[in-house]
């Protein structure tokens, strides 16, 4: 019987409508995921007024969903390995949609926090499984583009959230924003029908016939009759201890990568949670404040796509350094009195160089570690980054409680960008000439679940 390695088939497949379908479905799921995660920043000014929340309380409330995300990744990642990525994605999607819908019925901060934590569980489970699924099906030469396009769905969700907020908040109240999160559930039958299962999972379950049928859609020009035995070569080692990330001269690089992840996600969630409130405090109307959140996420869309392209064409760490440096300047300038077009441009740059930099950080991490410990390295870097995401809303609350001038708030938000830029700069200098890292582009990103 002939054997066929599914990794080689997928890597060398020509681009088909099947790949577009997977990209669009996964991107659509991330739109809803992004909507759920940016919704708190949109309603925060109204919630603080209605429930008389202090800035510190509001910051803590914003972190509940992010705590849920951290636990959701730990729960739904291993669960998807047992029941399949398709079911894992569907369960996560239903969980965060229902929990977000129920948040609209909350009558106290405690009830609201519980629902937000549950929604975070679903968001934390959906994103890594959707990202892993598209990576499993994308051809190697188009993988960076497809991953970047899919990641842009996350920012589009923020754009959708801010746009709906401008229209719905003054007319229907903050609850309507959460009730709207139930509407995507009408797409659940389409997702269950069209979203493919992982070929690797089908093989592990011994479902050779289904795996051949699925793979024939990926590469219709490859003969896969019943006489062909499909197999998947596993290049990564099993059970690699975290200690290996610090061996063979990798300790300094690991610390610098962790520091940059922490700072990047801190900025993303600090700005996402507090930008509308800060601008409202500065005297802008609620509609104008939400338009700033819209522009932040629009910049994230551009940054994700441009980052994927630049990361493939230039030295990846240098691109990351440039993004962080540019983001630091843009965020620092937000607190100063600027003409409205300049202010919008600065916010767009801030979104592009914070939200968009996430994909570059994943790619840089994949490039740094050898294949045997790449998943371990990505998993730990992502976990450290989530702690930064939790700190972000809390930091905004502490700053608001301190009643600092607007310029000082944004200068503090810019400090993590400077720290991240220094970390990546030191990373570049430290490993210059010391390590011949494999030339891995953004296409190497395979986030661990």
C-alpha cells in the first residue's frame, strides 16, 4: 500500500476555493471573538456612570473576561485534541455568544463579572483552535497571507463593536450591545456544515476514508484512492519541559520574548478597554470617543495584513522593533492637543503597531526556537502575554483613579511599547552572530493550543 504524508500534500497544494472557505469561516469567527473582547471598552463609560464604579473597580471588571480567556485556552485546547477542532470551535463559539448575551441582563457588577468570565472561557478556546485549524490547511506559500487575513477578523470585530456602539448606545442602552452578540448564533448550522475537521485529528481517530475525502478538497489534483495510506509526520517532540526554553543559549532570548509579549498585550487591552473613557474624560462626546475605538481597530486590520507582508520580506525582529518604536511615539502623542485628522492618524498607527504586532511576535517566537520545542515556546510566550492582557485594564483603572492629566495617561501607556522595543533591540544585538536561526517567515506561526 502506498503512503502519503498529509503535511507535504497541504504544504504544496495549490490555492483553491476550499482554502478561501476555511479562511473566511475562521476569520468570521474571529470577528465575533473580537466584538466580544472589545465590547467592554465600548460600554465602559456608560457602565461606570450607571453603576457608580470607581476606576479601579472598572479595571478589575474588565479583566474578568481576560482571566476567562487564560483558563479557556487551557481547557478547550486539550479538549479539542480529544473531540476534534471543529467541535471545540463550535462549543467555544456557542459559550461566549450565550454568555455575552446574558451579560445584558446583569443587574450588578458581580453578575456582569461572572458572565464576562464565562464569555472569556469561550473566547480563549475559540481563537487558538481557529488559528491552528487554518494553519493545518493553508498551503505553505500562502500561509502568511491567510493567517494575516484571518487575524484581521479580530480587529474587524472591534470595528463592528465601535460602529454599533455609536448607533446603539445612545438609542437603546448598553444592554443592546450584548443582546446583539446572540445574532451570530444563526450561523452555527453553517459553521457545523462547512467548517472542516482537522485531517490530523481524523487520522488519529483512524478515519482514513474521511481524511482522504477532506484532503481531496485541499489538493484535488493528488491521487488518493483506497490503496493510499495517509500518515502525518510529527516533527515536534512530546512532553518537552519548559526548562528546554532556557538551554543552549536561549535563556536571554526567552526572557526578551516573554517581556515583549507581556508589553504588547498590555497595550492592546489597556487601549481597547480605556481609550473611549479617556477621550470622554478629555471632553469628547460618547460618539467621538467610540469613533476613536473604531479607528484603533481599523489600524489593527491594516497592521495585521501589513505586518504579515513585511515580516516575510524583511528581517522579522527588525520589523517588530520598528513597529514597537512607532507605536510608542504614536501612543505618547495621543494625549497632546492635535487636530482631529492627526489624532485619528495617531490612533490608527497605535492600533496597527499594537494589535497588528501580535502576529509578528508569534512569528518571531517560532523562528527563534527549534522545531522540537516550538510549540512549548509559543505556548509559554502566549501565556505570559495573557498576564499582560489582564494587567492592561487594571493599569487603566489605576491611572484613572490617580486623576492624572490626559498626557500622563498616554505616556504611561506608551512605556510598555518602549520597554518592548528595547527588549527586541537587545534580542537582536545579543544574538547577532551567535545563532544561525532558521529562516522562518510569518508562515511559521503555529500557535499552541
